[in-house]
């Protein structure tokens, strides 16, 4: 089956009638949009009209809030707009659309009913637990079947080296871009630090390269799975697949068949779990807005704008890399839209990992490359976090009134590269790295802890960029290896 034939939304993949229909019926003369449902070739116009009309009361509700109109009027207009959008969202069985709709509703709930919104965090936690449940067997089955079932033993070393080179080069660009952006905007200049703080910087020391290398190898595979050490699971799968590939065919084939069935089952389970993704996204954003409040973000708004502007520029740089690799930017953007949206809403690239793997395989990247490159990115890919780290560290220095020379900034960026491995899949773990590095440059912990006000909102953007970078690495490495399927290259 071609990659285009496999591209369908999560909701459609759960409909068994759709699969039987596509097997027995002939395609129509004119192709339908990919989001259309069986039996709805002529979709009514009224749901789309209601969706467009929803923009009017929503804008009116925002303006009413800005001009201090009665709060009930502003809230009523915004919720009426959300209600008008519901019929359109229900008819469009698109995970991306549902996710953004749930995020909008969650943000509104957080503004209007913060106490209720602060109680919705458990929905996101349930979703993350379900994701963690399937990650390890998904990675293990994908890597082992790719090596042992498709005779890809010779290409593993090349793929590993090229993946690490790609991650390190892109990370370096991100660190430089973040430093340039904060030096241009000077968002930390003029910010008043609190007189004192109750928080104390953790007694964390940057790990040496020996410890970083040691942490790659699992001491106990059960412990690695329980602690969600994705890279260690990938290394075990790599060694296991290599050993399995060296067995004679009669002894190898039965286990390979079982693992192939396991992998296919885990991908189907991924589609089932992803039905809950919009609910988790809305609950996560409701909790964030409800627990933090909007007014607390105003003093750090300049930093927030600087961060997203730098991420936008970096997205353009990634698009240039795709063009250089002769990978269609539009098709790639469509493939990563849903995983990036989930990462954006949940602030955890781990939550988007199973769907990202499925989308990249549908895009045309071989499963064994997807199963190796994307998990490796959890320790080596700092595509989005590198921008934030350099920007946040220099912001803290500016807020503390500390002037760092160009040489000191270069040393700071190099230190961040060494101390940031393994944080890409952990929500807000960058603060721990920043606190550890700040002490080496006499930056007070108070300046770093100020970032807590907007860290969640910045984490959303950098997590989405991490997901995009992981997916792009898989596509670029597959193209580099000549393994990317022709339908993925053709625009």
C-alpha cells in the first residue's frame, strides 16, 4: 500500500467500514478531500458557515473584555462562538482540528472558571500514562523487526552516526539563534528581580561525558522500561535485533513474525489512544491558564514574543534543510501537524512519539529508521529546547544586570550543549539545567526562577519544535540513506 493510501485521520482509521469500502469499491472520478467521511461526499454548507460565523461573536467577546464591558456579556459571546464551531468540528473527523478546538475551549475555561480548570489536570496525566504504556514495546518491536526482518544490519551504524551529526548541527544552530534573538530584543533588561525567593537552586552538577555515555546503556531492561529510559530501550532493541539477525532463518523467522504482529498491534493501539488526545490537550491548557492566570504573564511578555519569533525563524531554517534534501515541505508539514499539535498542548514530546512514528512511516520513512532515529532524539535532539536554553540563560543574566562578553557567551552555550542531553522528552526539565549552569556564571537563581511565569507557554512552542525536529531527522536520514520511498519525494 502506498503512503498516500495509508494517510488518513485517526478517527477514520478506527472505522472498519472505511477499510472494506476502499478494498471493494472503485475510486470516484474526482478525488475527495482526505478528511471527508464515507457517505458524506456532498457535505452541507451550514457547518462551515457556522464555523465562519463563530469568528464574529468570539472577536466581539474579546473586544468586550478589552473595553471592560460586563464580564457576563464577554464570556457569553466567547462561549457562543465556541458552541457555533462544534457542528463543524464534529463533521470534520480530524485529530488536528479537534485538538485545536479543545485547546481553545480549555483556554476559555481556564480564564472563566480557574478553580474548575485547575482540577482537570488528571485527564492529561491519564493520557500521558497511556502513552508511556505503549512507547517501549513500540520502539522495541520496530527496531528489532527492521534489523532482523529486513536485513538492515549494515545500515544501522550509518544511520546512528548520521542521526547524531544531524542533531548536533541543528542544535548548534538553535543555540546561536536563541543567543542572537535575546541579544537583539534585550528582553531581560529593565526587569525587576524579586527581593527574595523561597526557592533554592538544586545541587545539580553537570554530568561529564563519561556519565552521559554510561547512561546510554541499560543496566536492567525492565528497569529501563519502568523508568521510561527511551534511549536505553532503543539500545537494547538494537543489540537484540543484531543478535536475532545472526541466527539461522528457521530459528529467526518465528520470533520475527511475533514481533511484527506486536508492532502492528501497538500501532493500532496508538490510534485508539489518540482519540483521547484532544481531551488531554484541552485539559492541559485549561489547567495551565487556570493555575497561572493571564496577568502574571505581562511582565515577561517581551521574552515570550522573542521566543516564538525565534522559533518561527528556526522553522524557516528547517524548511530550507528540507528543500536542500529535496523533501516536499508541504507534505512533510501535513505529516507532522498532528504530532506537533499534541506536543504543543501537552508540553511533552513523549506524548507525541507514537503518533510521530506512525506519521513518518506513512510519509515514506522505513519503520526501522523511524524506530531508531526518533527515540534517539530524546537524548540528542535539542531542536526547540536549544533556542530556549540559550535565550533563557542570557535573559537571566540581563535581568540580574550581568554583562557577558562574547567569549563568555560562547562558553555558556558550549556548557549548555553538554549539560542538556536527555531533557527533550521531559516537561520543563530545562529549568533544572538552567539552575545548574547559572551557578557557574554567577547568575542568581532568582533570575532563573522568574521564568516560571512563562515557562509553560514557552515549553509548548519548544516541545512542538522538538517533535518536528525528530520527525525531520528521520526523513532527512532516510533520504540521506536512499531509503525514503519515491512517493514521499514526489510533491
